[in-house]
């Protein structure tokens, strides 16, 4: 059976909430009998996304409120 879990990919400072946030990816690992396959990424989120959603203005793609803005893009 496949295993799905959220893993931290980066830690950055977010100006919107003025805190350090964890950028996380939802990875799905294959079943034991398929060990040669890499995990698949099924989603991204921010550890403080719920806090950003309480503000009246849209935040970013990581919070899920503004898909056109990624403040952490290098």
C-alpha cells in the first residue's frame, strides 16, 4: 500500500505574516513491491497557510489564496 505524508522542503521568512514558515510537499511513496519508483508530489502548502487565509487580502500560491504569486520563487 502506498504511503502519503507531508514533508518540509524549505524554511523561509514570510513577509505576509512576518514569521518563519515551512514550505511543505505532499509526497506519495510507492508500495513495497514497487521500490524502484520515485515518490510523487501531489501538493504543496505552507505551515502558516491558515493564518494567511484569515487576512482580508490574498497571500500566495503556498497559502492557496493567490495562484499567480510565489514570493519564495528564486
